[in-house]
C-alpha cells in the first residue's frame, strides 16, 4: 500500500511541478506603442442574461480600442427575459458601438456551438473573439490581442480568465479552483503541452475555424466549444496557438451563487473530459482525480489501521505544498494573492468535491441555461 501511495503522490508532484516550471516559461507579453490595425468580430452567445448584461455592456463601452475596428455579434439563444431589450437600449444610447443581435438557430445538441458558428458566418472580420455574457472586459483587451497578432504568427490566442468577486468562503473556494485551472493552463503552454483554455477569452481566425471544420465531431456534446477547438488547432499546428500572458488581457466573470449551480457547472465541465483526444489532457485529468481519490481514501485506511497517521499527513502535506506553489504563481499573476488565506481550508474540502463531481458526471446529466442535457 505504501508503494502505491508513493507512486501516485510522486506522479502527481511531477505533473504539478512541471506546471510550476512551465508557468514561468510563458513570457509576459511586452506591449509597445504602435498603431493598432487588427479588426475583430466579437461573438457573445447569451440566454437569459438580463442580470449580467449591464456590466458586460458597460465594459464594452469603456474599451479603448478604435470603434471602427471591431464589431460585436450577440447571438440570442431563445432568451425569455428582457436580455434583448437591455442590449437594444444600450445600442440606442451608444450608437457609436457596432452591435448586432441575431437569433440562434439550433441544429445540433450544442446551442452554444450553433450560436458561435452562426455568428462566424455573419462576421465581417477575420479574427473572431469569443466571450460570455456574464463577463467584464478590460479596457485594453483588444489592444493586447492586436499586439500579439502583429508580433507573432499566431492563429489562435488563449487568454486569462478569473472571478471578479470572492467575499464568502464559497466564492473564495471557487476562485482558488479557477486560479489552479489557469495555472495549469499557463503551465501546460510552458511545457509545450497546451490542453486547457476558456471560451470566455479566446480568439482565432475564420480561416483556422473553417480549415478545422469548426465544431464538427463535437456537436453531440453540449459544451466544449473552447477545449475541442484548442485540441484541433494544437493537432494541426501547435506553433500557431499562443497564450496571451498579460494582465490587461484578463477577463473577469462571476462565480456560481450556490452549490447546486456549482455542481451543475462542474458536472458539465467533467462530462466532456471523456471526449478529450489530447493524451496529455487525459493524463492530467486522470492523475488529478487519482490523487484526490487517494486523499479521500486515506482517512478510512488510517481508521482501519492499514496506514499510519504519519503517512496520511505526509501525502496531504506534499499535495498541499505542490498545489500551493502553482496557485501562488497564478494568484500573483492575477493580482489575487489576498485570497490565498483561504487555501488551507479549501484544500481540505477539495478532494471530496473533486471525487464527488467526477463520479456524478459518470451517471448524471446536468442543467445549463435552464436546459437539461444528458452526458
């Protein structure tokens, strides 16, 4: 048993340790004064987002990028609230912003992928940027993308996402979780194994979207418009995929309001992992689940006197320390170090949460935007 514990723990340390090293290998983008030239079509699918749209629209109005160089395509996915009216009011107030609202046409099991595909067909410009209706955009967001495009040969840009508020322990728990995911995302790029991204802050060209046949092959899965596109792009030409590491590219979003919503979100995320084609992504998910499962089982093994309390403590301490190294780097980049004070208590709960979500995703569907989806 001790040998099994050692092998699992060592494998996990090597994995997360590689992300820690890889994190620093991804250079921070150095912006220089220059005339921006890239034209963007920003795609925002939405469904019943009346509560979140005002903040998003406010951040859109504050973008410093020249208005003639971008358009915004909102795709209404059968909203039943006053989301469309809120956008229309904004358009009347800020006529200088080029905004269109189009109706989604569902043709697959993935409404969001349908919405993005429809918007890309209508988009005027070659560079497509996707974000979500519950996000806030930094003022120099597009400027950073423009610089990355002009100074590299990238055809796809993966950019950072975090939560904007974390007042309660429940919110801080979610924030630390997304920071760890962002750390793994950046670390993956740093070791030459990109496997994660977030559709709330993603950009790619029409050409690469069409050459990869869009979302073909993944339309039976409701989510995954980001990860599956990344997998295709990396397989085609990894050198064309760039992580945009800059604090002015950070998009913020909101955490889930309660455990039921969080569970549904994480089951949705976990449900698509079985469809990953990226071997490194699969290995990462397996080792993370294996390590968390080990920590869930160790207290029982201690009670049954199969292992000593010292073994349990060592395994937990080793995981906490290596996780903290990655989390610290991520929190420092996002300017959210103040929330690390909740790390210890979060680390006690996380293994149980991770295992619960993983096994729930094997047997149950989930709800997303007031719709039920099967695994």
